[in-house]
């Protein structure tokens, strides 16, 4: 990793996001960490001098302007990790429009906006890598159509932007994490965790650091010919959904 290069990470204050930010910071990246949770974000920023906190909701109308302002004080942008996600909604017969719109407003639109924002910066730098974090339900569906459809949209966004930006040496890939120990899952009863773990070929849940290591690989030079790809990191649990 070259010195003085910035990666943007959304959803930075969650379990996966923290691990990603800290892994990148230790590896030599400057990190612009974005999340709406100001308390957890401040704790994250205090953990490493290379992490800069930007507390803002991803559906804020001021998102792009605030990011542009923050980047003025940071090195060249070469990485973007669209990690933020919310799971909202009910089965289709009782699905509310507000949950449908909120799912896309958080899970899809910011990824498009940030990709659009960083593309000219990466183009000027002559390189870049973007990782969109999806979900297996984007392929196999879920009880929440709003969540599954928004994650499926990330696949279309990934493939389209990989086509758009490939000639500029900007790579775009989609990562599908498996069941991972995060802020949401760490409080699950052990019986539930064991049942979900049994659905994987490795018979265990994924650690956030394992997701972070894969993202670090996708952002770096060792994956220089990898773009427009869907990385299945579900340890086989994709087939059990």
C-alpha cells in the first residue's frame, strides 16, 4: 500500500465497519469513516490517527457536500467501501412503502452517489478500487423483499460501474459476507448462533476481521485484475438461504 492514500468507508461504526477501518489504517491507508452513530464513530477515530470521522446519515441531502469538504484535507482517494446497510420491511402483502423507499435510500443510493463522487478523483489519480458490500439475499431472496431487492440492486450497480470505470483503471467488485459476528448478532442467544453456524461449511460464524482482510485485498494491488466480480464469502451458507 502506497503512503498517503485515502479510502472512504460507510457504515464505519458497525462491527464490520470498525474492523475494516482499523485494518486499512494499520496497513497504511488514510480512512474517512462515515456513520450516523457519533459516539461509536468518535471511539473508532480515537483508536488510530489515520482514521478521520465524518458523522452524518447516509440519506442526508448534504452527504456529498460534506464528503467533498472532508476530502479537501486528505490525500488522494483510491478506495471506497460501500458497507452501510439496513434491513427494513415485512413480507410483500404487508410491506409498507416507507420501508421500501428507506431500504433503497440507505442501501443503494449512497453507493451510487459516492461512486459518482470519487470516480473523477480516481480517474485523475490513474487508479482506484470500489467494494460494494451486498448480501446473499440479493441472489436468493428473503422474507423482506425491500431488503433483498435493495441488495440485488447493488449487483447491477457493481457490474454497470465496473463497465463504466474499467477503462480508467478503476475496479468495482461486490462482496457477499456470510453470517458474521457484529453489533447485531453478538447479542443473539447461543442456540441461534449455533444453528446459523451449522448452515456453513465451516460450522462457525465469520469474524469481522475476516471480512476486513478480504476488503483490504480487494482494495489493494494484489487484486489488480479483479473487477465486475461477486465474491462469495458465505462459507457455503449461500446455498442454505
